[in-house]
């Protein structure tokens, strides 16, 4: 951090010709090894060109230096945010069941030959895909949660299951 303040001091104290301060400030920023400090140094260089005199001056404001300090504090806060990224919807809710056992009340097919099953509790589930799945009215089946918010329809009598989505 001390080299950064030294660079800011040198840049602010430059009192040379019109084009030289900008070039010298850029050279000092290029020499910085730390990428965050180098970026802050480039951000701190503010060239104000006056069209009537066609001279430029290098201005480093105090908010730019304070912003550089604040950026380091923000990066530690972002690390905790990044560690939680993608887990927002992974909150485990104990009230939600992983498996629902139901009895089939009706079976029908869509025009695309997808299975549509209505259960005794009033829920209607539609097959995703067109694989064959043997099911009859009155049979006991289950709907269980799969990965990535998918659901599987199956029964305990065989090893088969199909992906389904809920219609109603």
C-alpha cells in the first residue's frame, strides 16, 4: 500500500510540460506490479483538456485514493458472496417431502404420445419424453424428487421410472 501512496504523491507533485505529466503518470502506473493498485492508478489519472489552451493536467482526487482503499475491503466481502453463489435455492426445507405415494385415477396420452397421469389426490403429471412406461388405473405409484428440480414417476414393483412434470 505504501508504494501506491508514493506513486500518488509523485503523480500529484508533477509540474512539468503539458504532455509530460500524463506520460509520466502512465509510466508510473505501468510499473506497478499489483493489478488492483495499477488499475486504481490508471483510474486516478484524470486528464482535463481545456480546448482553448490545449494543455492537459493530471489531477488525482482524494476520493480516488479513498476508493482504492474501499475496493480492497469490498473484495473480501465479495469473496463471501462468491462462496454462496448458486446455493440460494438450495435451502433445505424440512416441510417438503422427497417422495409422494399416490394411486392412479386416470391415464391418458397427449398428441405427442406423452403419458398424462391423474392421481387420486387431484394432481396431474405429464411425462417428459416418449419412453414406454406401463401404468394402469388403481396401481400404487410414487413421484420422487430428482436432481436439478426434476421429478421421477415410478413404482416399487419394477426398476423403471420416467421423468415427469406437474400440470395441475
